[in-house]
């Protein structure tokens, strides 16, 4: 079966809670997702992700750490808006907005629906520091993220453009935010 949905772990394993995405992907080894889902750890390889977004997936779910002003460990589900040309593409990095802009720049076909399952970090050192390992709060969120993916992905496989299922509590509702706005005030379709 050709995968119709991509789950992409993104983040730097040497920058504390930025490793959330790769850690969720590793946890999925013990709880595989249904057929039709491709799971891959992209780390900080934004160019690879940009090309894969052009591979015919109906939906892509990026799993990442994103400071959004919530309590550390809070999970947010964000529906990314299509790039509007204001964010420059960048081939050497893993900023979700720049990866989407790069994918748009590289291909003529439309991008898949892109969702971001984000975790509020407790510890994010600067790029000059090396601090491997998740904080305890974010490590606890890894299991909840795996649970959320097991709830979300079957619904997306049934209807890639359909409404998002509730992922649990606590949750905050608001307007969708782009993947480019992880550092702004809270307000995604669902935060938990």
C-alpha cells in the first residue's frame, strides 16, 4: 500500500526539548500506526522534508516542539496555512514555515494538508549550546502525543480534508495558526 499520510518528527536531538519530534517517532516503534501512514524522523533535514511533502501525500503531520506561551508539556494541534510568499524558503534548517515555503518553491503541485502536533517546551537552549535529553515535563508528553496520533490518524486516513477529532483534555480552542507562528500567543484548533 502506498502511504497517503506522512508523520514527520522534526527537531534537534542536541537541544533539549527541541528533540520532542524525534522522540515521538522513536516511541511509535512500540506502537505502530495503521497501514497507509509513513513515519519518519527528519531531525533537522528540512530539504528532505520539503521534497517528501511533494510526494503525493494527502496529509502531513509534523511533530515538533513549539513555544506558544502555554504550560510546558501542553500539546497543540495547529493547521498550517499554505505559504503566502512572505516567508523566504530556506534549504538549511527546519523552521516549518520555511520548509513549506521551500516545498512550494521546489514543486508545481499543491502541498498536502499540513498539521503540526506541537509540544510546549520547558527547556530550549540556544543553537550554541548542546543539551541532549528532554525535560521531565516534555518526556511525559511523548506518550500523550503517541495517543493523540493514534486518535487523529485513522480519522485523517478516512477523510484527509475532514474535521479534526478531539484529542482529549485540557483543550483550548481558537483560530487556526500557521506553522510559522510557534512563538505567538496560544490559539490553535486544539491545545491539550
